[in-house]
C-alpha cells in the first residue's frame, strides 16, 4: 500500500472554495492524500500529470467546478474525489460567464501599521517618478539614427559626474508618417508619444524630428500637460542642416540640462503614489498557479494602500471578462471593458483569426481544460481588487485602484501602452524565459518555475517557482514581490537595467493603414 | 517693352510633345519668350509662379494637355499660348486613363560601346553583392537588444584587420509575435526576414531569437535558398541561458566568420547584374521635374544594358497606373498591378482614407493641377522602360528590366521591401531633405532643389536642383546618377554610410492584426 502524503506537499489548493487541487509533481494512481488536518483522506483514481487537476470532493454531473474560487466549467460526467479533472469530464460554463456589473466587489483591507513608503522623485504635476532619465523622443522613424547617436554620447563615463541622472535614452520607433492623422492608429501613436513625453521618470526631454513628418515635434510636448519641471527642447533635422549638425546640437542641449537634473533628489513617498503595470509573456502551465497569483497578492496590497495597479492584455482576458465586470465599481466601467472586447473580436476577425481560442494542445497538455481556466490564470495577476476604470491604449491613467488598459498581449506593445499611461514600475511574469525590459520604467521579471529561473539567472529578478517546489507559499512570494516593488521603485536596479535591456522595447502599437 | 528671353533659360520643356513648359523662376506677365531657334515668340498673358505651367501653343476647349509626353488632363476652357495653365483651365482626363496592356511599349537601345562594369562580390547563387556585411537577424523584438549589443562589439577598431568586411549590422524590428502565422501580415514579415537573410550584400548571417516566438530562427534560413557561400549561424536566448551569454556567444561566432569573409574580393561585373531600387521621400514641387526624371534616365540606361530597376510605392502611382499597364510586357503583368491597386483602395478605405487623393493645397501651390500630373511625377523615376513583372512586398526579384514591387510609400517600409527583394543599390530623391539610409544596400540621395542641397550638404549625394538653376540639363544629371550608381556599387561610400545611417531604417511592413 502506498504511503499517505499531505495535500499541501503534493498539490496547490488555490482557494478554499475550489473542488480541485493542482498536482505539483506527477502523482500515481492509488496515492493516498491526507486533507486538511489529516483526518480525511482521498485516493487518486488515476495518474495525475504535473500541473493537472484532481477532485478533492465528489462533483455531480452538471456541477460547477471552481479554481481560484471561480467557476472554470461544469462537470460533463459525475466526478468522484480523487478523479483526474480534465477535458473528459469538464466542459464550458456559459451561465457562469454572465456579465454582471458590480456584483462581485471586494473591500481590500490594508495591513495594520503605517503605509509603506518608497524613495521617489516628486514632480511638478503631483506624480512621482521612480527614475530620473533624459528621453530623446522621435516623431518619426527618420530621426531614429540621430536620436541613437545623441544617446550614445552619454554612455560610459559621460554621466559619471551626474550621479542622480539614470541615463539618456532614445525613444525610437518605426512609424510616424504615411498615416491618416485622424485615424485610430495615428491617434494611438500620438497618445503614446505624448504619454512618454509627460512621464514622471523623465526629468528632461529632447524631441527630435525630421521636419516634414505627420506631427510636428512641438505638437508632442506643447499643451499636453507635461510636468512643469520637465526640461523640454525640440529640434528638426531639416532645420539644423542635417544629421551631423543635429547630433552635435542635440548633445549640447542635453549637456546643458544635466546639471539641473542632477540636483533632483529622491524623497520618502507613500506607496499610494506608485502606478504598477502588470504583464506576462512566454507563459507556461505554471504562470496561472505561481507567479500570476503571487503578483495578484502584491497588486492587492498596493491597492489596499491606495495605490494604482494596471491590468492589460485584452486578448488574454477574453473568457474571464465576467470576473472583471462583476468587480467594476460602476456599470459604465464594466460596459467599457465589454465594448473593448467587442472591438477586439472584430479586429481579430479582420486578421483571419479569432479571440475565442480554446486552450491550445500545449495548454491542454499543461493541464488547462477550458478558456475560462486559461484566462483566469492571466487575470490572477490582478488579484481581487475592484475595477475602478478602463482606459484606451496609452491613455493617461488618472484613477486609483485596479484599472484596466486595452492593449494587445504582445509584450513590448502592451507595456509601452501602460508606461505611456504613467506606470512607474512594472512586474512581468514569464514561464519560458522572457528577457524583457522597459526603460524608463524598471521592470521586475518573475519566473513561474525554477527550471527557467536557474537556466537564465542573469535575466530573472525573482523565482515564483518555489511555490511548486514547496519551498515558499503563494503568500510569501506575494510579499516578496511587494517588497521588491518598493526597493526597485526606490532605485534598486532590476536585472534588465543592469544588462542595458529596455530601449528597444519602446514599441507603440501599430494598427491601421500605412500608405 | 520687356526683353526677350529664351525658353530654355526660364522654363523646362520636358518632352517635345508637351503643350506646356514649367517656369524655373517667377515670370512676369508680358514677358516675351523665344521658342526653339528663336524665330517664334510668345508673350505671357499673366504672372507665372515658379514651377507652374504655361502654354506654348493654343489648346482648344476639351483639348488634351501633355507633360512628360503624357496626358495630364483636358482643357476646361480655351487656352492661348502664354496662358497660365492650372486648375482654372485644366481638369481630369478619364478617357486618357483607360487601362490598356502593352500598347505603349518601348525598345530601349543601349549606348554604343561595351557594357559598363562595376566591382561587385559574386555570390554562389549567381547574384552579385555591392557590400560585404555580416547581418544579425532577429526573429522577434525580444532579441533586439542582444543583437544590438553583439553588433556594438564590432564598432570602432574591431574590424580594422578585416578591411574587406563592411560592417556588422543588427536587423532589429518591432514585431515577430502576436500574429496569426498564416495571415498576410505575418507572411510579409517572413518574406522580409528571409529576403534579408539571403541578400547578396551579407557574407555572414547570425540569426538570434528568444526561443518561444512565432517563427523559430532556423525557419528563417533553412531551405530558403540562401547563397551557399553565406556563413550562417543561429541561436536562441533561452537556449543560451540569457542575454549576457547570448551576446558573448554571438560575438564569438561572428569573430569566427570574419577571416573567411575578409578573403572575399570585388570583381569587375557587367552592370546588367545590378538591381536598382527607386524611391522618393519628402517630395516637393521640383521632384517631378528634376530628380525623378533624371533618375528615370539613369534607370532606362541600366535597363538598356540588361539590368534590373525596381519601382515601388503603390499609393504614389495611383492615377498614373495606366502608363505602367500600357508598358506591361504581358496582360498578366498589367493585371497584377491593377489587382494590387484594388487591394490598396480597400486597405485605404479600412483606414478611413482614400487613395484617390487630389493634389493637396501644397501640391497646388507648387503648380500640380491634377492627380495625373502628381503621379506622373512619381512614375517619372522609372523612365520609359517596359514593365516586365509585378511583385508582392518583399518577394524575391527574379525578372530583369523594369519591375514593380507593391509597397507603401512610407520610405523605410518601401525600401525594406525592395531590399528584401534583392536590390543592391538604391537611389532616393528628396525635396524637403530626407536623411535616409538603407544598410546593407547603399542608398544615393538626390536633392530635387539647390536650397535643400546647400542646406544639408552632409546628407545629400547629388544635386538635381541644377536642372532648374539652369546649370545642368536633365540628361547630364541622369548620366551623373548612372555613373554614381556604378561608383557606389563598386564600393564608394554614400553620405548616409559615412554618417552611419541605415540600420534603423530596416522596417518590415506591419499590417494585419496583432494580439
Ligand atoms: Ca528603437
Ligand atoms: Ca504580454
Ligand atoms: Ca532597429
Ligand atoms: Ca517613399
Ligand atoms: Ca535600435
């Protein structure tokens, strides 16, 4: 007879409401599992692959099955305690996807004690930066090389005497002309460029254009509520007489900004002034049970203190949007999310695709049964907080609490939108091993499994894989993420900053016609 | 009474068939102009602004008006010799826009004497390169920083001992994930990446990916007929264990390629092996009467010797496509061009725009009256040669003679497609002053006017403005362009290469849905 093992040693039970647990390692049929305090037992009726689900209790035909405390589907056959729960006995739950507004709200209670603080740069518009960069913003691809050449003049020892300036970065992109200026695509580009120009992590901003592009350089900064203490300068290559003259003049203008920017100092600031961006990339079967729910704990904690957290990646939310609408603080907020999902269904159809993706064969092999379950794993990044607002891509974020921004899932495009909106710190979860960075905002990378963490140690900030290894709990990793957010916001370098990754990841969303 | 001036001193008469000439300077009403050998005269009946048209002979109501030897419209009022010809007396000519196939073909006769040669790098697949670069191709934005860091290791003195290697360049872009792999947009990206991998100007090619993107790195080079003498290597960041390890390994792999690439030598090659890309950007009222027709002369000369010339920028051809279809060598070729224009009308309509743009107010102020006239100015880059083939964006060019590639007008996107197709030298005409470059292919910039040339001397290779200044003829500038093409193809540096411009201008066309 096989030995008895404790549930918490071999499986994750994500919510007390859940009828299923997730195997942390392959479990053989016949394994006896002690539940709770050990008085109750169950016996596995079949082999359970790693990261797959098994039932903790009997579920009748048609019964609702929960994970994360949320319905992931209905039993399509009677399920006994100890049964493997997957496509053979679990199907969709359309009733559970009804869109209700505000029926699932939660009051998050901040932990007792004072509100934690971080060391940030207070800005003239009331926002608080976590870095002190000079940006070189380009209005069009034509000025990309000039911007890069200007930025290169400030690498190496050039900033040694300006220790409070984090760097000079070129914000280059591949668009800016051949667009219909009034089109949605052109407007999204404009919001992105203006959002970066006004970002609190830029103390100085040089805008470089060619001179005949769609949007004049001044239109990116004039009248677009930049903080009054952002040192701004604009120039055109055609006006300066070419690339060489532009680089020389641009370097001189930034040099003249540096002494005043170097006077800026970090001051202790309540974490309620942080704007946290949430993202995932290269997800795997562990994302939804380790890094994402741990990040959800950190996000909820920030929100409980009055801070702001930004969920995004609309296509990955599809299927679990009812959870967000039920958490909406007002019907308009929930409806706006549904409107964006409608837009996406049209947009995906235009591209010959569909948002209504069932889990892929790879997802299914990893134990994900329904689209509800898959999307719940992505939404887990956003914890339990109420949804206070829904924003268009790259729109300026002005509400507090948990907000949603409509972006693609594609990492650099999604995070560029969030940063344009004002995010001052990003947490990025990755299963396969992303090497993402997102200057001027520090981006903390959390590995979902220990294999990836150990294989790419230079590129990972934190290992949530310990949750499945059994060496840390979800709550512990959630606390670690929260504490790392504070340290990084206060100036501690992330691995991507140490490596110099994060300039190429400025990728404004391109959609619409280019002529 | 005002003095008599010679027509050729104050105006351009582009074709003997033309009823109009273009004023090279503002001409006052009453000016007496001597025509031809001076026996015939006309008197200007009104003031003619610079670059505007006046009639050389009487044109009856409804009469066809020609420029470049082509109809630009019908007289909407009787026109007398000496009259200003513009919107008040010239309208559209729809009959002149009938699409006929092959009715306007021309046999180009090569000048007497031997076929000129350039010094090129013969490649194993029979194509001939004009440069000898190492490329670092990225399958996705996630590997952009690693590719840049690898390329940076070969700047400065690092290549001093490899004098026959032109450089190591990173081919980074902002796409590569979140696409439906079978969509037109994803296929265009794949063609672009594969076209660069196989380009004759790359002796060596390192392909760097992340590891979980849409297209595995091997799929960009394996089985896609790269020249057998391209030294190829592929790697993934996830497989190498992160960015730092990837950069170290990538630098080592390129170092090991350099000795063999440095053994390559230029050999004298007939110009028939050149593939010339044609483009314009930042056009002005002079583009269509100076740089573009001069480039057309150079293009025709190359074609007369059996070479290949590539016209592109479909939206800018709209309105003059009948000229190209009438030059098509086969009905299928003409029909393919019309099919692409149909696609563009749908695409533009999706974006809320229209291709059927009449000349803008700026165009009209510059003297352009109808869309026919405007598009004729763009098509003038392609001379008079027959149209032998029409290609999709970034498709490999295998026909000789004048061919057309379907691209947007937006400069970096258009030229990226042409280079993916195999262009080994580009000529780029600019009025406002573009600072374009296009590594690994040298790009010659021709200014349309002397103001721009003199204002941006570091960024212009040649001044076609001398045609309106009266210090050079169209034929002379056409010959200069042809001769510069040969010198540059043989290794002479263009101004953009000297400045280091051309890496950021690798911009694959992005269209279709990104999720
Ligand atoms: Ca860039
Ligand atoms: Ca993502
Ligand atoms: Ca680039
Ligand atoms: Ca162009
Ligand atoms: Ca770059």
